[in-house]
C-alpha cells in the first residue's frame, strides 16, 4: 500500500486526496500537521518537509509533486 504524507490545509494535497477519493484508491494517510512523528518520518524518507509526498515501498518509488503523484496513481490503479 502507498503512503501519502499530507497537510489538510495544503491545496496540492487536497488535489491528490480528491483524486484518490474519487477513484476509491486506498492509501495509508499520514497527516503531518501537529504530528511530530509523522513529520520526522517524512523528513527522514524524503529529506524535506514538503507535502504531498507519496511513498510506494513495494515499487521503490517516492515523489513530491501532486501532478506526478496523480499520474503515477492513474498508471498503477487505472484511470
């Protein structure tokens, strides 16, 4: 399962969340707002505190940009 690090007030995160909700894609959602452990994990994985950040451990893929994340999820889960 993919992990999505996000902030609920981030418009780029909301774009990704709207897409996954519309398509019924299940992600492990990790809200970094007020969650020091999730934020530290995000920085450890990606090197910065930028969101959205998608991690697909099974495929060895990680990415930041919302358009790239949506395109990846379309390819992986079908449009």
